[in-house]
């Protein structure tokens, strides 16, 4: 099979293309690698110049991320019983003791609740709306769709002050519900438009066949349309989650305590006991993980492609 | 199975009249073929009966009961679509079982398995049951699609050009198979096609549609031998009926403008002289293309004819059909 082919690229082309892709990937990955490595450096290593590529890894950043610490005098330190675990040991090397857990765990959980909650809500509402827009005769359909799209025509932060005032009046400031509703409102137009495109691609014959086969419209939607829209739902969910997960401006403005998400919290670590870059990097690394895992889990659906072949066009 | 009656059924899409004032009775156990060109309203008629479209006027009775306000599920019909709409996320087995697992039927899994196995055997797809629907060839997909209708015992089977995507050999096989299945089951079947061979070979009754109107309904033989208009006459017959001005041949009933001559209704050897322009040898017979006063005529002759293009041939019409200026049939006999 060494014959020259029009559709199959030659080995040399593949090799060159592969090298370029790997190079590009390496370049784009440098900041991520930097953050990942910095998380395992000691504070002096993290700010040394020239930067250290080879260094002795330390968990200090992660310990600092999850704890609050207080400085003690050498005398007090000497009077303490031996350290109970590795975290205590690391902290004592810096003449400090662990005072308690930091707020990072809580803030991270807030991010999970708000991020996944708003993603679920956006997809749930978006799928139903997209199905209705795709299949039913709706008065002023085009205008409604344009109206939904128009909510994204300015940056969401442009309406930050009205929203801030509304949320204060409604008692939604600094609540999980408030943030979920806000991110859903921002994501819903994206979800409706993307999903409508995917559902438009699914031929109506499937539902019509199901209707004749004895199913109700909702059952046809559930059993026939949803499984085929899985690809679209998965990719839309990823987009929604990435926005809600990374959102910073509204989170700074509207949350301060109970519902504060990780993005506004991570920078505040810098202020605790000097420039603690390893702790910031550790927080950023952990913060990246959920979106990464979510994307990897849904990758199968993204790659599977849209249904093809079963309906003759 | 049941008798299905359409009463003054009409349906428009915007300015397009898809079905106009249609009356038709599909007898219990009949194989009715709706014949007509694209846009004649064949598919719309099926969709109206299935309940996928709501009629603008008129009524549909299945087994004597009006189903106008019933959902497709309540009407208990099965439909095979022109596009073989198999669910791509399900296996062939689950595709076939899908109608049987519907909340309306709710059959036990044993019964479902038995019926699926039976239909798979009839349609020769038993070895493909565990394949994904997308892993089948076009012919197999269409057989599964037909199978999905056959697993049920509905009031009526509706089929929308189910064989149009198959190759010629498979189509011929499926024609015989479908007819056999219909007879075995005693099923009532409404079948849409623009293929006259399917109409002639399978139908007990043929309905000819023209721009949403049912112009003639009868047995295939009636439609072929006794058409009500030129339009109906040209629907059936291969080669097509010759339509010629009345002046070319002798006497005709009053009002005749056009005569229709089936290729086999032309006697050779006496009558009007024509010139042979072309001969097609088909093996079992030959087609003669004749020229007469600026009109082309096609007729048949035996396979080993000695005639050559350029020869002249005398022909005489035998039992022609007479049509008036509007194309309607004139049934009057010629007075001697």
C-alpha cells in the first residue's frame, strides 16, 4: 500500500505536521507547566532568578494553600510536641504552626456547586428551548431567537451595576442560587443557539416514527432526540462550564463570603504572609482539574461525531 | 386490520393544495397503491392518515371510527418512511423492538423477542440483529425499517416508497416478499410509489393522484385498460401509451381530439403508411419507433424482426382510447 494517493497524506507530510503540532502544543503548555511546577517549589525557589527548572520538590505550596498559620517564637516552637504529620513539619520549618484550615476548600466547593449547577440548569433549559425552537411553530420565533442572542451582544459585566443593585434588593448577593441564576442567564443564549443547531440536524422522521410507534411527544424527545443530541449537549456543557468556572468579575463583585468562588479567592492568598507564589500556583493547579476531568470524560461524545448514515438525505 | 375511509379530505400548505377533497375507501385486507408523480399529494395522504398532519377539512375513519382527533399513537397505524429512519443509537434488535416496547403496547420482553425473531427471519436480517443500525447497507436498513412496521399488527400499514432506495434486483425480490407478507397477514396496506411496476404487480387497487385529487380508483387492470383520462392512461404502461391527434387515423366519436394507442394495440400490415426511425432489440421483443406526419409512435414487434430503420410499415389502430379536448375519456363506440 505504498501507492501514491490523493486523499492519504504522505509519510513526510504526516511527520512534518506531527512535529509542528507537538511544537505548538509544547509552546502553549509552557504557562501550565510553569504553574504546575511552581506549585511544588518552596517560596524562595519560586522567585529565584534565573528561574529554577530543576529543584527539590516540596509540598509547602499545597500545605499553605489549605491551612492558615501563625508565627511562633523559637522558644514556643521548642516547647511543642513533635509534629504529628508532614504538613505540620513543613510549617514548623518556617517558624510557624498550623492554626486551622484555610477557606480554599470551601471556596473550591462553591465553585463546584455554582459551576456545575449553572451548567446543568443552562443545559436543561437550553435543550428544552432549543427543541421547541427547532420543532414547533412559535409566533415571532426569529425575533425571540434574536432577542436571546442579543443578550450576549454586550459584555455581561456592562450590566454589573444594575445586577449588583437588583441582587442586593432581592437578597441574592453572595448566595449560591444568585450566582447559579446569573451564570445560567449568561450561558443560556449560547446553549439555546448551539443546541438548536444540533437538534436541527436530527431528522424529524425519527420523532415521527416514534409517534406512530406509540410514543408520546415527550417520550419521543427523551428516547430518540436526546440520545442523538448527546454530542451537542456534551460540547455545549463544556462551554457553559468553562465560562461559569472561570468567571471572575461578577464573582468579585457579588460574592464575598458564603458563595465566593475560587477565582476571586486565589489571588487573596498572596496577601497572607508575604508573596506566597507556590500556594497560588497550587490553587491554580487544583482549580484547573475539574474542567480538565469534565472535558476528558465528555471527550468520547465530542469525538463520536453527529449521527450519520441512518437516514438517507 | 380494518377498512380505512377518507371523506372529503383536504390539506393545503400555504398556497399549495396538497390534497383536495379526497374520497377513498381502502377495503379491509386490500393492498392499495397510490400512484402519481412527485407533488401529487401521495405522501401527504399517508401523513394525514398517520396523524402526522392535521387535515384542513374532511374526515378519516379507521374501522368505521373517526380518528380526526386521535394522536398518531392512538390511531394504531404503522408507517415505513421513504427515508429509512432507523434510530442510529440503537441496535437492529432494539430498533425492531422499539414499537413493541411503546407504552401503548407494553408487551413482555419474551413476546417482544419472539416477534422480533420472526420478523427478522422473514426479512432475512436475523444475522444482523446485534449490529448497530448504522452498520447496515442501504438495503438492509430499508428491510429493518419495513420490519419495524411488520412487528406490529396495526389497523393499516402505510408505506412511503419503501423500495425506492434499493437496487433493481433487491427491489424485485422485496416486491414479491412484501406481497406475500401482505397476503399471509391479510393486512390492509396503503403504499405510495411512482413506480408503475410496483403498482401493477402488488396492488389489489390502484389510486391515481393528480395535483392532490384522486382521479381514478380501481384494480390495476381497470386502470390500465379503462383509464378515465389521458393523465391516468399515461401513468401505466411501458413503453408509454402513444397519444396522437385524432386526424391521423380514421373515424372517431364526436368530440375526440386525441386518441390513445397502447403499443400493443397497433396492428401491422395494413392501414396508414409510417416510416421506421429506430429499432430497439430488447431480447424477448423489439420496440419499433415509427414516424408519421411529424408524430412519433412506439409499438412492439417480435424479437427476430427483419425490419430495418428506413423501412416503411403500414399500421392500424386496434381498440384505441378516445379523449376529448380536456383529456377526458370518451366512451362512446364509433358508429359504423
